C-alpha cells in the first residue's frame, strides 16, 4: 500500500536514439551537471516530436523538471494518452555529462573545499621506507651538537653538503692566511712605493714576501704554499720571521684538512647504503600454522653477497590507558620472533611471531584488528662480510596493513635441469587467502581445550562401554559353561 502524497514511479517511457555516423555529429555540445538541467525549449540538440509539444514547453514547471521518468501521486495520475504525448521520440546527440571529480583526485590536488571530508590518516613512527617520523623541538644548543660531533655529521650528511663544506674549508684557509700575509707586509711597509721611481719605501732591504705587491699576489702565495704548487714567483724571505711562522701554521692546517677530506671520503665510500639492500613485504598477515595463530611477514636480501649474522626485531607501538586513567602514548612492546629473530637470508625468509599468551595479539580477534590502531615497527640488521660494517633497514606495518586469513605464496622452486634453486622475486608480496579462525588466539585455545576434554571424555566413555561389553560376554560364556557341565 503506497504512502499518501509520496511520489511513485509509474512509467519508464522509451527513449529512442537515432543511429548516426560520427561525421554527422555536430562539433558543439552542451555540458550539464545533471540531465534534469537540460532545457529542451532552448537547446538546439534536443527535440520532442509529440502532439502536445507546445503545451509542454509552455508549462515552466514541467520544463524545469524535465525527465524521462514521469512521477505521479495519489491526487494526480497520468493517463496512458498523456504518457504517449510525453514520450520522447528523438534526441539528437551529443549531450555531454560533466565528469565530477573523484575524492581521490580532490585529495591529490588538496582542494581546501574538501578538507573536512578526507579520511584521517593514521600517524606513523617509521614510514615504509625506513625514515623516522619524529622531529625534536626546543632542543638546547641543537646547532652546536652537530659541530661538536662534526665527524659523524659529515659522514651522515649528503655528498653535496660534504663537498660544499670542504670547498669552503679550503677557500677559507687560503683567504685567511692571505689576509694575515697582507697585514704582515703592510706593517713592514712593503705596500708603500715611490710614485715616481716605484721603489719600495718600507723597512728593511727586502720585503717579507718577494714580488707580492697586491692582495691578489698574497692570495696566490697562500694557495701555492698550502697545495705545494711552487711556481717560484712568490717566496718568503728572512726579513720577517713572523711570515715563516705563519707559513708553518698554514702548512699544518692544510695537512689536517687534507687528512679530514681523505678520511671522510673513505668512510662514506665504504659505508653500507643507508637502507642497505634489505627488502620487506608490503603487507603482514595473520594465519594458522599447526593449528596456532601466527603473525607473518617476509624479508629478503637482494645483494649478491648476503649479510651475515642477520637479526630481526619487531616492536609494537600502541596507545594504552592505565587503571588510573593515564593515556600512555605509543607504548612499546617487543615481540618474540621464531629463532629469536635470527635468519639466514640466502633466499627470502618468512619471519614468524607465534600468538601465544605472551603476545600482545593474544586477545585480538579479526574484528578487533579492524577497529584497533597500532603500528608494528620491524628492524633488520646485518654485517657486511667484506667491510665488517653494520647495515640496518627498517619498516612498519599499520593495523590496516595486517591482513587476517592470508599467507604468503611459495616463491622457491628447484630446477632439476640445471640443479639449482630459482627465486621469483616478483612474487615477494604475493599472498593467498586461506581458512582461518576469526576468533582471538585466546578463544581459539579455549575451544581447543574444550574439544580436547570432550574427546577425552568420549574416549573414556567408549573404552568403559567396550570393557563392560567384554565383561558381559565373559559372564555369558561362563554361565554357558556351567550349564554344559551340569
């Protein structure tokens, strides 16, 4: 029974579209957001060929709500004749519908109009590439800490900054000692000359630095002395002992800068890459192994010479609320991994965390996994067998990146023809869905115990029934023997 005054769809008239060639389609078109916005009275691309066309065009309300679906109520119904009059006989194309931007494109363009409609992104401590997402503010003497530990700062810095730093160090030392030489020569009077004859008017028979008459000359002398070029035009004399002392200091400082350049460059060249060549799977999974729930993720080492003594650690970052109501943000808890996290990465390995009573996932079901917000941070360290240096890689898995009821596919196959193993690296992230209990590991253990107890009781009952039947058979056989004896 339809509700009163509620519009009901009573007819769906036929829309006939003439088939025309693409060449006959006009270049002009009408762009509308909605088909209801198309006005047939003003458009040259639409045409109604009905007997009551003039009547429809005069009805402004009908024209404003122009639609191929007629709507009626209990007070107003459209007869079959009126439906035939309103039937659309022909529509000349094209009518172009405007494509509304999707939410994804709006988010990519960061349209301020849709700020409130965006989904809240879960924050990360470590991003997928391994970079830390933590910035410290209000650190006392933060800038001075970099200069106090200048060696590690330069080793960790990018190459362009290291090259720029040493370029300024060399140029600064040349310029500094050029200024000192110029001051010594100026105080000795080597910069005073007779305007007519051009003879030096300073003290002593010879200048402090021979043939150095301008600042450019002193700068060239500083460069040639520090880099041991020695063109022979500029050289110090015994007239100024302070010049000899400054020259010795400059040579020592130049050797220190050269040693620093060689040391920093050598360390940066032989050090392992920032994130090594370790690879983590994009997703982690939860499935059953040997009837027990476990958390799995896959790791791999793409280097030809694999790292030795590889260790993997996993930490759970989750907000917790204490009994006193204190909110502990990003509380850390280390997960126990199979074989204590030690793996031999001759090929990609699956790291397993058994969800037992010591696991933070022990009381977490598939539904809880969808509702909770946490982050699983995984780090892998290994030692290069060539340089002996430690390499580390990190990644993290959000709660939305852990899939329940999946497992990783096998990517290791043996080639009988060539006699070696084949690893399909493209399938590193491939997973497959399997049957997995949706309850928590705690509840799964309880069900297993209940089934085990039930099985034991049934077994005992069966054994007791069998024993009782055997005893009855023995009693019957004894009674039969007595009767036979009688």
